[in-house]
C-alpha cells in the first residue's frame, strides 16, 4: 500500500494513538481503533496498538484508502472547549488559547484551532492572508497556552502585522525551566533555524534568523526556576530553543531535553510555558492595549508542587 505519512505534532507527544488519530484526521474513535487493530497504522514502520503513545519526531504511516475522503486543511467551524475571549471589539479579538489547540488549520492537523473556534462562536475575522489563516497575525505552539490576538478587520490585520514586524508588540511569557539561570537575568541573542538533523525541531544555528530573548528569574527552586521572558523576535519555538541551548529547557519539554522524571513528578504532560501578556497599539484608536492571562490549572498545579518542595 502507499501510506500517508504524517509528522507527529509536538502537542500530541505522549498521546494514545487512537485518541491522536481522531484529532489529526477527524476520525471517529471507533474508526481509529479499527485501523490500528487491522495493522494499518505504523509509527516509524512499526505497527501500533491502541494504547501505544506517540513520540514527537516520529512519522505515522496510515493507509489512505482506509480513510474517508477529507481535505488536508479543514476550515469548518469547530468549538474549542476552554478557549475564552479576553478582549473584543470591531477590530481585534484576543483569546486565551488552551493547550492542544493550533492557531489555524494545516496539513496533518484536524484538531481544534483558534480560527475554527472563533468561527464556531460566530466571530467574523479578517480575510487577509491565506484562506486557512484568516486574521492570524502571530501564533502560539499547539503545546503552549495563553494570550493570542486575531485581526477582525483588514485595517487591524495590516496594523498588527506591521507592529509585529517592527517589534513594537510586547510579548511576555512565563516559563518554568530546569535548574537556576546564571546570571538570574539577561539576554540571549542567538540565531535560530531548522535543526540540521531533525526537521521537527529548531536549534541555534550559525546563519539562522536573528532571535533575541530577554529573561528574568522571578522565583528559584531546588531544581527549577520560574522566569519571565520578553520576546524581541518571534521565531518558531524560540523560548524553548534558547532555554535548551542554555541547558535550562522548559520543564516538561521532552522534545528539547527536559528531564522526564521531573515532568512526571510535577504532573506535566507538556512544556511549562504560558503567554501571560500581550501589549499592542490599537489599530483604530492608537491606544495601548494590554491583555493578560492567568496560568491554566496544569501549570498552576505544577508550580505549586515546586513551591511546596522548596
């Protein structure tokens, strides 16, 4: 058979195969289980059982003839449980994106998206950009939660894209990283590009795109630190790559070298990384808008456990 090859998104690392197939391909749980039982789903060439877990960086192989005909990019409205609107007017809507949600549809991903969630909630957003990326002016990783803005008008789309390009948007994240940073505050100025050996990862690479991260330690624990991060640039996986390069990966970020034992002890199933604040100039009024988000329950619980053990 000619298999359909699907890279496993980082947001699905450790997920059961049958559950992941329902999210990636829009299959029913019953259909996914049937495909697996029939030996039609492989990970890196090896047949899988329903309870097997996915590994980021691996490839899923699925018999395309066993799948229902479906577009690689699904723009259908799809409600997103837990996604809250933090700010909304005629130009901009700012949401609190949950973990496990992509910014927009893309090949190989048919799970929930911010675009689909807003459409399901009745929001009309800018038609600028590619059809499946309507209104998207910046993105958060599937495995990263927090504040994300979407343009509702053409004016807002143009303005916000310019502001991100000119680096006038204030993007603030909180992360829990392994160990204690030395110095406690500083700037990481190191170019980022695709990892030379692993397409699913990024790395500090000579000749890569300029990438600047400012950090400050907020709390230090025995085995980890809570840090505030200000992004000057916005490269894919920038915080995760820079912290890993400093040998202080985000706790729970197994893709970039985090200790799985610590992740398990804290009950984390993803990287401890949250977009806590986004500040920008309003496209119509020129007023400075700052929108904030609280830690979701999984991150708050992990942080509480660190504090208790300090």
